C-alpha cells in the first residue's frame, strides 16, 4: 500500500503546501495586491501563520491570547489584498 506523499512530507512542507493553495486561490480570483506574486503571498501566509510568531506575541510579549489572531487578520488583509 502506498502512503500518500502528504503524510510522509515534513510538517512544514505540508503546511506550506496548504497555505500555497490559499495564495493560489487569491491569485486565481485576482485578489492579490498589485505587484505581489502568488509565490510571495504564499511565503507571507506561511510566515505569519507560524506557531513561533504566536508564541512570540502571546507568550514572550504578553499579548492577550485573542490579540495575535486579530492582528494576523488585519495584517493579512493589509498585506495580501488590494
């Protein structure tokens, strides 16, 4: 029995693949800000969804638990969408 490649790929690779799909859907709809490529959008999404970023903001910097999500939403809209 063959194991699907997504099950054997490193977690970061699977995560990047899922987040690349989000960027691809935005690009297909013409919903990316001017000058931002699909590849760049995928990188932005991957970086901003990093558990490390949440840990820095919520744990190290003491933000309330809901605040990183609010900030992330605002930042993604401002960075990715026209």
